[in-house]
């Protein structure tokens, strides 16, 4: 059973109608030559410990960056700020899914690859 402080959620990222509001690179300092790909899905993970992590992935499972936030609400706000109208609705990752990251990438691939079927 999920504890009240545990959060595992995902949101799809649609087509951006404006320039990226945030950029993520591999390593520090920011290096334009090492830009990470744009995200197709964001994953929010928070547990009993203070803070929450926001992970970004492509439908191919490539990392598009991750950031720490003081709370799940702060992580959601960051995602809204980064992706604006392109950010889809947050959905809980089912408790039966052992790995929220694997589940989210497959979820995104299944839905985004069938966009024309809607």
C-alpha cells in the first residue's frame, strides 16, 4: 500500500509551441555541446524523505535531465514552468509497477506513438 507521503506520478509532454524554458546538459557547467534531448514524459518521485525528484525522459528511455525540489508540489510547479501548455495531466504510476521510470517510458511510447489514432 502506498504511504500518504509517497508520490509516483507521470505527465506526458506534448509538442512545444515556444522555445525551451529550461535546458539540461550532461555534467556541469552547462555545455551546449552536451545538451540532453527534449523530454516526452516527466516522472515525479517523492518518498517519506524531504524533497522530490523530477525526472525527464524520451520515449526511447534517454535521460532528459533530473532536478531535486523541496516538495512534490514544487516539482509539479517546475514542470508547469518548463513545459507550459505542453505538459499533460498528471497520472499516478500504479502500485503494481515496480519501477516508475520504466513504466513511464513505456506509457509515453505507447501513447505518443499512437497520436494519429485518436
